[in-house]
């Protein structure tokens, strides 16, 4: 039986403070779903990955920052992929590094 997971892919080029996403990660953990946090070098790769996921029929969501801390409002910071079967997500994320 396949396990399900979700990947959260962050932009390494933004160099966000560690605390900027730590609270969100804790909330996601409390939800009980398996989540993997990966990174890409820049927004270009983030959009390319979103397109790959779309072509595979995976659910995706681009997240824009509200601009309340260190980056301008509307800045795309994260791509969510899934939840979906692990093997489907792994097909497009296997070469990415963990945060």
C-alpha cells in the first residue's frame, strides 16, 4: 500500500531567517501528515518544478508572503506539492536537497 506525503519546496535564494518558517512547520507536524521540506536555488526552478508537478497531475499551491516580516508582500516563497502518493512526488523531487 502506498503512503502519502506532501513536499514543501522553499527558495534558497531568499535566505529567510530560520524562524520565518519554523512556526508553520510545527503546525504542519501537529496535523499528522508526512511532510518533507526541500529547496531549490531560485524562483525559476520553483516554477519549473510546479510545471512538472502539474504535468504529472499532482496538486500544487504557490504561496506568497504577506510581507509582514523580512520580504516584500506578494513574494512567492514556497511551493506545496501534494498530498499525493510518495512515488508520484518522488518522481519529480528526487534530486532536490532537504532544507
